[in-house]
């Protein structure tokens, strides 16, 4: 009996051990299978990531190649393949006196040799782009008068120095970059007089034609000085446009053998008077700062209204190219409806809104006393919101053209996103 029990125990022990061994082998096999599947999946993911990376790298290289080709194409359009660029530093820049005060500079003889070797003269009279490297936004274009400057030096006229620095002292220009460029012929230029007195000049057209005839180029931002009866009158170039087939919008154009249409904008002095209040708010000693309600609404006399209407010109006809129909909803619920050309500036639009003849006295007073006027342009989605600060709330009661608000006011309707044949602008006043 005892031996039978020992045999049964041994049998059960062996069976249990066998089952444990089998379970262990099954677990090891399952673990091995899971490990192989995990490794296989990781390898597949790495392979897919590598393929995606190679594909993305190929796309990046193709995009970089396309960008380079586009840049090369634009550079060729700009320079015609002529590679000429120099840097002149302080001490090597001098004022070249001349009687006409034009935009033709003087370069050293080695520049002539470098340009001649590339056959630059085959493209006609040479023009260059000048950049104030300390203020890259300050640039202008010019022609060349002679190649007899001292080696390593460049001679600039007063007009060129004025455009690059705002003065006529070469010491204000630490360094200067010059690059050969080919400019399209100019067909249109818009000028803005600094002062109202320019309109006292009798033969305005002949004075402007005589001044522009002395120049080789014209650039947006240039300051031109027109002399009449011994008095200088300064005008700023606010827009230029090349002729048909000359390409898209350029910042500068050539005046050589060009038939140019000249347009006069409202003077800076008139713009400030049109938008400025008649009496600045005063802060009494020990009192609180004035609010928008303390600012009296400016009065618009007939002279300013006539000047505004003259600058806006007659309302364009429906269906003309580059014309948009604007509907301006006023705070009172009334609406102004007028067609504008797409190159009209936001400054002129704001002047129209705040000084329109059909504007009620209540609306005009509310608009002109308000803080930033917000134009919400609903012509596209999402809507474009532009906040314009009235000069009455700016330091000194005027707009700095280089400030953010001044740059906004200088933008055209097209640049602000108003391009479709019919746009609705709803104006809201924020306090």
C-alpha cells in the first residue's frame, strides 16, 4: 500500500513538472514571438521614417532649388547678369558739388573697368541702387556722371545724401552699399509737397518737368527739391509705376527717355491740418489727463474741403479697372457710399470718412473726438481689422511717417486687402 502511494506521488510530481516545463516553453515562445514582432514593427517604423525623411529632404532640396532659380531669375531681371556691388565706408564718401544737384554720382576708374569687362554699357545708361547699410530701409537709385573719383572713394550729390540720410553731411553716412541694377522706365510718379506754399508756384508743371529732367531715376521715399524764383520747395515721392510691359510694381524707376505722368498729392502740411483739431486739449496743473470727450472736433473750412476734393478727384465710373466700391457704416447707423481707386491711401480714405460733405455734425464730432478708429474690412474671411490713430492723439498732433500708424496711413487700399470690385467697410469707434 505504501509503495502504491509513493508511485502515485512520483507520477503526480512528474506530471506537474512536465506541465510547468511546457508552460515555461510556451511563455518563452510567446515572449520570443512578441519580441520579434516588436523588433519587426520598430524596424518597419524606422524604415518608414527614413523613407519619409528622404522624401522630405528631396522636397526641401527641390524647394530650395526652385527658390534659388526664382532668386536667380529675379536677380537677372534686376541686373541683367551684371555682377557689380561695392561697399564704401566713412572717410571714402564725399560730397560732389554740382550746379544741377541731380542724382548722378562719381565712381572710381576701377569700377568702370569692372563694368566694361561685363559689357554693362550694352544695356544703355547705367543705374545703381544705393543703400544706407546702417538703415537698410533708406535706399535710393542714381545714375553715374563720371568715373574719376579717387581710388576707393565715391562722390554723392546733395540730393542723394538727402535721400539716404535726411541731410547733406557725408559724416551722417557711416557706410554705403552700391549695386548695379536695371530699372524699368517710369510712366507715373506721385509727389507730395512738404508745405502748402508749393501750390503758389505758378508754372507747377514746367518746374516739375525741369527738375525731373535732371534726374536719371526716381525712388519711393526720395525727396526732390524744386527751385522757383530762388526759393526751394521740397516734395516727397510717394508712388512710382513702370510703363506697360515693364514688369510689376517697383520701388524705383528710370527717368531716361521716359514719358512720365506726374500726380500731386495733398501736401503734408494740409494733411496734418485736415486731420488735426483746431485747439489741442490742455491739461491743467494738478488736474486729470484729458479724455477723448475733451478734444474738440476740428472745423473744416472751405479751403481744406476744396483741397480734399481736389486730391480725391472725381468719383471713378463703375466698371473701370482698379476701382472698388466702399460702403462705410458710421456709428449713428448711417452709411457713406463711394467708389475709390485701389491705389488711394488709407490716409485719404480716413480723411473722406471724417470730412465727407454728407457726414452729419454728430457723426463727424464723434469720429474726430474718438480714440483709434478701427476699420473692419468684411470683404474677405477672416475679416481684416485695421486700427488707425487720429493725429490729435499723437504726440505733437501729427503723424510720424516712419511710425507704425504713419506706415498704416500710407498704405493703399489694395495693400490693405481691398481689391475686389465691391468691398464693404464697416467702421467702429473704440474708446
